[in-house]
C-alpha cells in the first residue's frame, strides 16, 4: 500500500490505496462519553486527518470504515447520520489585517451555508451568519448538527510577535465561536483542535467549557504513531529501508527511535509518539532528514530564540509543574518555555516526584533547532555556517584537531555572549550548575553547534558525575573533550593541560578504545580556544 505523505483526507486515504493507522476507537469513545472536546497537538501530527475522519463517521460513510474499529459504531441500530459543519481556520488569510480577515471569515461561512443548502443573511457579521448556518441546518434536517473546527488558533498564533494584532484576532474569534454556546441546543457534538492553548481560555471564555483531552492518558495516542503501530502497519517499508541501508530491521528501529520517536502528551515515559509526517517522509526517502521543522517557519523560530537571547541547551530537562502543562499561558504572558512547548519544539517528560519537565522530543527536533539557532548567529559573522560546518566535519573525519578547533573558534567569535548572560544565569540557577555563566555558554554553544551539524554527541555539562564535557562520535572516530576556561590573569595553556589531565586521571576515554582525547583551554578575554592538548 502507498504512503499517505501529506494527505489529510480520510476518504482519499481509504479509497486510493494508502496505509491508514486505525485510530477510530478513540473517536468512538469520545462520541460515546461526551459532547464538546478540545485537543492541542503540534504541526503535522494528524489533527486534520482526525477532523476528516470525524466528518466521514458522522456522515455515515460506512464503506470507508470496513474493517476498522468504528465499523461497529456505524452498524448500531440507533445510529443516525448528522449534518456536519466543518471549519478550517487555516484557510483564512491573516496577512492583510483584521478587516480582510473578517471578510475572509465571513466568506468561508457563507460558503458553508451554500454547502448546507440554507439561506443566510450575507450582509451580517460572520458570527451571525454562522448562527444561521447552525440553526437553519438543524431545522432543515430535523437533526442536531456536528461542529468540527480545525486549526482554531491559526489566525491568532500568526501574530505571536504582535500582541496588538493578536488581541484583535482573539476578539474576532471570540465573537465567532460564541455561537457554539448560544446555539448549543442545535449541536450534537463539537470537536475543536489546534496547535496551541494560547487562545483557549481567551477565545473560549464565552463557550461552554470544552473537555480538554490534550494531556489525557486515554487519548495520548490519538494523533501520531506508536512504535508498535509502525511495526504493524509498515512491515514492508521497514524491511525495504533496512535493506537499502544494509542494516537489520531491529537496528533500523533503534535508529528511528533515536531520531524520530519521543513526543509525549501525557508526561509518561512509556507513551512516546512518532510524528507522522517525519515517519512517512523517512520511509519515502529512506534517509534521516529533519523533515518536521521544515514544514513550519524555521526562520521565525530562530529569530524568536535570537531576539530573546535564548540558547538551545537551556531548555534541556527544564522543570515545570502540572499546572504549567495544563495552562502554559497566553501569547503575551507565556515565558519562552511556554511558547516552545505549545509550538511542539519541546515536549513533556516525567520529572521529580509528581512534577514534569520539558525537553526536545527527539534528535530530529534537537538537531534542527541547534542548526537553526547556530546558523542564525553565524550568518552575521565573517564565515558562513556551511563553511564552518564543513571544516568541523572534515576535521572530525580526518582527526584534524586544527580544523575542529578552527570551526569552534569561528563559532565563538560570532556569538555576542554579553547578550546571553541572562539566559546563562537562568539556566545555571535552574539546573544548579556550579560554574560561571560564560563557562556554561562556551560549552552550550559548542554543543549546539555539534548537534546542528548532525554529529552524535553526548554531554554532561560540568555535573558532579565526573563525566567529560563532550563525547563525539562521527564516522568511526570518537573524540573525548574536556573544556576549561582561563579567566583574566589565568593561562589558557595551563587550563588545556588541566583539562587533558582530568580526562586521563578520571579515565574518561576508557569506554572508547582508540578515542582522541582533547583538552581545550579557552581564553575568556578574547573568547577563543587559545591552547589545546591532544593524545590518541
């Protein structure tokens, strides 16, 4: 069967020979147990497909559900199809101001009225037209309607960096969505989905409070793929990809798990999901590429990080409360971790006791974020990111210390560390590191650069566990690196010797036969690696 890359229409998947992961038991359970629901999930995670499946289910398209869990639901004696009002807010342009948005929202609602074959007052505001669509459709069909809203927050989150416009959009959406509450007697079922919770409480303040299933363990697997589902539904693709890469299927799964698995929506370690778009694209191309982040606005994220003086590393194992996970704040009040969490760049992890933490979902997202942020910094320096990356990789492959250190130094020369002091202090305070902010930033910046270059790197950032700062594995070579910073009055050469001595005395390279041991001394007065000591 074919891979449904980018296909979000349930009927097309079921009739055109595409693979469909059966999620319909979750949909049936939602219908059987409640009336109005809200679900937040990151981009390209199957939200639109879920909405499309609900549409087909309530429309009674039995032939599409043969062999699926929901077939039994459609065969119940009491089942009756319902008219479906489906609104896709991502189709409405927001780039030309609130007046154009209002006009586009109104036109979309008029077109919905035409599809439902009801007359509406076309000269009224969009909300009044929607009220007429709901009421007149229910009366015409003598049945309550189903309301499905896809990307409910898109017009609002388009202005995450413009709080004035965001507030205008929020008010416009509130006036529109209020029709769901005021016409509740005509509605059988409502399902609302989007990327974030930014607008949830503001936009839905006038709505019958929807049951938020975003963090519900029962629906943690509603969108996305589990590893078990990948094994069950894609056996041929697993076999073909493993054959192409000349590895076993088990090794392929381990690599996929490392690179693409890891989104968690209930904070439990055992419930980890693959992003569907990345998974399908990987099987199509048979190559480990950062697919997901390229479907959004990567430059926007890089600029967001840069303008707020944020580093990638400061959000690793970031502790948060359960209250934060439920209500991470609005666009103009949420801290950076709230924005990155709601946008899907950070995901939940179990924390200490009953608490939670945030981290990057997987290697794909971590590496892509690292590359974006590093590239956005380096583009203002003398050397391009591409040149810097090439030197690093060539140096690692050829055991050329000069090239590796040269790449690191171009990176350090391009980063305005003074602007990042606050971020470093915040991270040190959060993670209880016993080091000066500048020392943490040197390590964090080099680590992010390595991750962005796709290098396998492990780090223990100056913890009390006695681990080296960096262990790099690339194309068969292993580098064990310890970094020491020489502040004013100190010798970088002596720091490099101290770093190397620590590697030797603590036996950091013992697990890696043939590793290159490299002690680096950074002169803080010039922010450069001024001395090194290497040994195989």
